[in-house]
């Protein structure tokens, strides 16, 4: 049964994310969350099939002997997770955080559908243009917005860089 659910989850990797936008919009409209930040936040907190697959592959690569040794030493499952699995999974968590944040931060379609024109994200506001009286784009304002738009992604990468790089360095090693 679990194997079948895993195959269904993997098959969702073949569906473009844009296919789920309209059903998600209808769902959030029935709940009454349109023109608030909640759909955008909930969309970002939901796991993508790729991230679920990433974590599944990472945790399946951890030797079972670590868990068995911890059980023999008297650890419970919660303590095993906190003291063994969680520190080992920091590279995967950092990778998932970077990928999730950049996909939500760089999303244009979802905020433009779920948020009103006055209550939108920086990406949507920049794309809809800052123009002067004659209708020409204000390139200096757009360039300043682009710099402000990139700063959070760079800050997140610098904080997660050592975990991200350690995952790359140790990816080819066998235990």
C-alpha cells in the first residue's frame, strides 16, 4: 500500500504545477482567503513532490544500524530522531529550504491571482511597472526593486551555504 502511494506521489512530479492553480484558487475562494496572504503562505508551506522525494531518498540512505544501535542504548524514537537523524539531515533541510523559498519568492502567477492589486508581492508590483507620466518605464526604480528582490535569496543562501555545500561534498561518498 505504501509503495502504491509513493508511486502516486512520484507520478505527480510529471504534472506541471500550473495545473493545480485553478483548483487551488477555487478551494481558497470557497474558504474566503482570496486577497489575503494566507493562500500564498499555505501554498509555500505545502510540500512539493520533489522535496518529499528528496527527504525520502535521504532518510533511506541512512544505515539502519544507527537506529538499531540507538535502540540498544535505550533511546526512544523521538530521541533517535532529534539526536541522530535531525543533525544528519541538516544538508537536506537546507536544500529544501533554499528550493522552497526561491520557488515561492520567485512565483509570479500565484500572488497575481490570489492577491489584490494594492496588496501584492514585489515581483508582481515590479512587473506591472513603475512608469512616469508619459508611460515610459522608470528603469532606475525597477533596477532598485530588482536589487531588493534578490537580497533575501542571497541572505538565505549565505546562512544555509555550509549545509548545502557539505551535502554536495559528501554526496559521492559511501558509508
